[in-house]
């Protein structure tokens, strides 16, 4: 999987949003909001995409376990749910 180039993470108060920075990516009918943990995962996914051309759920799971006090099974559940929401929002590709 990889993040789609052109989406930037912006913080608004305690929330985060993904903003399409080109006209092709702007969808005024949909705002992609993320909580702090999902924003952390987005940054990790972007970093892996830039460095290696893609990211995996396992890499995000490890990053989540390294950053937060969470079990690997709970981290993977959260990562899979987050990836599914990103897929639905059209901000990643497989």
C-alpha cells in the first residue's frame, strides 16, 4: 500500500484533517478527519511510502506499539480499521 501524493496532514485544534493540495484531490463533499493516533499512523505510512515506496500493516503496527502502550493484537486491530477507512476515503492505493 502507499499514500497518495498530494494529501497533507493539517492540525485543527485537537483534530487532524487530510487536505488534498491539488484541484484533482479536492472533494468538497468529504472531509477526512483523523484523531491523534490515526494522524501518527498517517505520518508513519507517509514516511514508509517515501522511503520504500509502500507501507505495510505490520510496519504501522510496530510503529504503534513502539509509540504507545498497546498490545500487538490491539495495535493490529486499530491499524486494520484505520487502513480500511483510508481506503474508503481514497487516500491510499494498493
